[in-house]
C-alpha cells in the first residue's frame, strides 16, 4: 500500500482503514488520500455506516471484540514472521546471468586455447618446411 500513487484510489484498503486494521504507514497514506479525495471519502462514509448498523436479530455482531482482533493480528504477524522469505526474482536472474557469463567465458577460453594450439602447430609446420 505504501506504493500507492495519488492517481490510484485505495479502494481495497478502505474497509481495513475503517476497521483500523492497516499498518501505521498504510493508514497514514490512505488517510491522506481520503482527506483529498471526495470519492474515497464517500466510500469510507458508507463503510462507517455499515459497521455502525446494529446486527440483525439472530446474526452475530459484525465487529470482533478488541481482544479477538488483537489475537488475530498477532497470529497473522507470527505466521508472516515464520514464513520463509521468498527468493527475490532478481536473485534468480542474477544467478542465471552469472552462469551464462561463466559458460561464455569457458567457451571463449576453450576456443582461444584451441586456436592457439592450431596456430602453434601451423607455425611449427612452417618452421619445419623452412629448415
């Protein structure tokens, strides 16, 4: 979310913004956008009104208790911390690039050695003919 540009609307982040579920940096960015954008302000108003409605009879309340929210956010954070970081694509590309450079260097070196041997043999044959 922190890469949000002023030209794009953070529509997918607005519900989390209203519920207070965004990280601080993201909440600040969305809040600044909402302050400057009438369309997003209206969407936030709709979300605020929808969570302010009392639950219908027979249905559970829409918002979790604060303790449940804290537990859920802590669980998500723990799972994200435990998950291994994915290998960035750039690293894979860099490995492939290194292998390609190594293969190219090997081919060039082998070619030079073969050419050098061929030239040496040719030179030796010419010297033998001159003797």
